[in-house]
C-alpha cells in the first residue's frame, strides 16, 4: 500500500508540473534544457515536422506533454489549434472575435496548466478551455461585462498565474487589474489600479519575502501591484509615442529592468525590501526592443534595438554598453545553457549565438522556409525541440545532441 501511495504522489507531482507559458518556465526567455546541439548542421537542424494550416497570428507555441497549442485568426474569429507531437491536428476550437484590423492576427500565446488552457483575446475576452478537447469551461468578456478599453492594435497580453490565480490587465477604469480563480472563473479581486489602459505588456510575478508583487507596464508607466489585493504600490513614469510596451520586465536580487521601443530604451529600478517603492539606478536608450524582448545572462542584458537599431549587450549593474553590433537585428531572443537563440525579423533568420565578452559569435543559422508576414512570434524550446512560428506556419526542429 505504501508503494502505491508513493507512486500516486509521484504521478500527481509530475502532472502538476505540466505547464507551458509565455517565454519559458519563468517568463524570462531562459529555458533550462540539457543535451542540446552546440552547433547546427550547415543547412540548419533537422525539421521534424511543419504545420501550415494555422490562421494569421503572432503567438508562440505552448508545448506540454499533451501536445502543442497555438492561436490563429480565420475570418475574423480566433481559434486554438491543438496538435500532437507528430504535427497532426487533434482539435480546433473557436474562442471568439479576434483582431482583423491593422497587423491582423491572434496575439496571445496560450497558458496551459495541466488539463486547462487559458488565453486573453485582443478584445478583452478571458477564456478557459479544456486542453483535452477544446471545450469552453468558462469565459469573461471584460469589454462586454465590465469596462475594459481596447488599444490601437488590440489588447496583447500573455497571462500570468500563481497557483489557482490568473492575473490579467483589462485596463478599465473600474476593472483595471483583475485576479481570477482559474478553476471557476470567479473574480477574486478587481482593482481600479491607476486608471491607465493596458500597455501590451505581459506581467511578471515576483516573490518577495513579505509579499508577491505583480509588475507590468501600463499605458504611461510601470506599475508595482500587490498581487494579494490589486493595490498599486508604486508607479514609475515611462512612455513612448504609441504607448506600446510589450517586453516582460526582468527581476534579479532586488533590481528590476524594464525597456520599451521607439527610442526610449530601458531603466534599472531598485525595489525596496518590501516591494512598496522603487528608486532609479540607471537609464540607457539601447536596447529598445519593440516586439522582441530581451534576456539576462551572466549579469548581462542582451537585446536588439528598434529606433536604436543594433544588437546590444549591457552590464546589468551599470547599464554600460559592452557590445553594439548590427548583426541580426531587430530580433526576438531566448537563451538556453549559455547560448542565445535569435529569430531575426529580416530576413527571417534563426541563429545560434555564443555571447563573448566583446562580441557575438554566430555559430549557426538558417532561414525560415515557410509562412508569410512579419517574423514576430517568439521562439520556444521544449524537450530538445525548437518551435518556430511564422504566420500560418509552425516549424519544429530537432536540436538534440
């Protein structure tokens, strides 16, 4: 009997860890796999499969043991596509109206937690679906039921969670920031916040000794929010000409780095011990990524520029520029085992890069062969496979040693 109980508990533990979310396990762009190729074949790693039936979209793949989940736009409607690990379509389900205006396409990367899938549409609809068959379990229409306000290019948020709580930022005057029970869809708290609209940002949850802090970039400022109550603890003014702030902030040992595009760049803030206030440490206008994000590796920030076109390395503590090159920029960037995986917008090139103290060593690269439109979807690594989305196509590569 004891043996059976141990096996059951082990099974439940493994099941409880079957999670996929935006930009990796910690939302930092850092993946933690071993046994990956340190150099790719000249033509690129072997493509295992590709699926070309997705609708328009820029969301990344969410990958769990159950399969691959991704969003797309078809005829004004948003769909979740569930594929198996051989690239076959398991199911396809509509979740509602999706963005068919300027830069049309589904924006969200699904958040998958065990047998449930969550996403927040460009029209402020928060949905929970079964990851097994796509059945709609519950939904909240924040524009129809509450006072969410849309953005110039549609709400663009990849959901954050903690245990049984989902956090989202509808940006309404009353329902500005919201915590929702992820099983029932019941609203836990609804905060007026500061009244700013959402800023295209996907929040970061920080575990401090005395509280959990939710950090996101709103329309005109960075916000530090008490995750237990929704109270805004502090704001730091930071805005660009379009109020587009899609990069997830980065936190390390009491310090918080945030960066935005259109020439504004980044700022390093020091959090107080209880997270109730911040002080400015340094600023640097580069990098200023618009859609590509950045990564922090060995106390260095790696990111590309929008107006300040380039590929940069900055010292985490001082903001000093250590590398400035015109290689592979602009791009989105992830990292694994000390190497950078870069997906450049032009000309749709994926590269494996070794970051050296004074330069970037491009080890290998290949051009993305399928899909149309901008190369904006972020790369994903899961179980020694590299997932590359380009418009209606998803390509999966074998990067195991």
